[in-house]
C-alpha cells in the first residue's frame, strides 16, 4: 500500500540535489541471532537493492549458524548489540542493559566478552561499533568503550556533536512500539526522514540518515514500507546508501 505522503521526502531530496549535496543513508537492523526466513528476506532485499546492512547481533545467543549464513551476504556487516539484551534497569527507569544500575566495570566486561565472541565468529565483517540495546547507555560505560576497541556508537535520534565518541545513529524507525507494534503513521515517517535530510544541509549538522529495522518482528505493512523507502531513495540522484565503515573511518566528526 502506498500514498503520496512520501512526496515530502522527495522534495527534501530534490532540494539537496539542487544544492549539490549528497545524502548518505545507512541501514541498521537489530536483534539478529540466527538464520530465519525473516533474515533471509532482509538479506535478499539488501542484495537486490545494493544496500549494505549492519546487523546488530546479540552476542550471548548467537553462534556459527549466523556466521555461515552471512558468508554468502557480502553486503552484511555486524555490530555488537550489548551482551544478552537483558533489562537491568531499576524502576522507574526505562529499559536498558548498559545503563547505570550496575557497575560500569561489570557492563564493560560483558561488552568485551561479546566483542570477542563476535570477532571470532565474523572476523573482518565485525565493525568497531556498539549498538546499545534499547538505544540507551550510561556515560560511564561510553567512557570505557575505546579501551575495548570500539571507535563508534549507534543509538537513535540526532547525534550530539559534543559527545565523547563518534556517533552514527539511526533516525527513522517504522515500528509503532508503544501502540499497534505494526507500522507507524506513514506521514510522520516520511516527514521525519525529510526533516533529517533538511537538517543535514544546515548549520553544523553532518552525517547520515539511518533507517532502523527489526526483521524478527516485521509484519506485512512494515516490510512494505521498508521496501518502498529503500526503493524510493535508491532511485533518487541525491542519495547514496553506504557501509557505516565509511563514516566510522572518516577523520571528521
């Protein structure tokens, strides 16, 4: 199903193109553990559109089966998604695994264990990128990430230019997590993406437009939106879908 609400994004991209700007998009998919039909669908979409996909993998629960599946998916990269995706927050704090409710040393030890496991499984496919479960992380944990080999962090929303670590965030999440758990109202999704494109062309804001997906919980409406979003942007001359390694390795913040 489609409507004309995507026109707002097209207009923003047209303006970027007219100004000579390239808009970089990237795709992050959370909670991967093992091969599934849903993961196959995502990887097939990635290959068909030529769009790299970064899988935020839960280290505790994954194994060789996922590594074997990704061996035939050259556009797939892997990031560390916490350790077990377990909530350790004390009420009324929002869910988080890497929050302040445990000693930072304990949390960092789990993250290190997860990075070591994923490195052994995925080798060069693993990015030096941490994706906190629920997109939340305590400052004390962030401070310890460079010592573990991480050079970038990915959460949700606009990046903080004053943050102590390079951020490559996501900005468009199609899932209505607090309501139907199906597709969010499309008009808001397209508008949000258009606003991000516009923000990238003004002031000190620089970076990418990140699409966040969760293949294990997609219904037909969510899949349809994701496929249309990628197709629309892939077809526009202002857009380029990138491997986040390009941003992580760049010298500018």
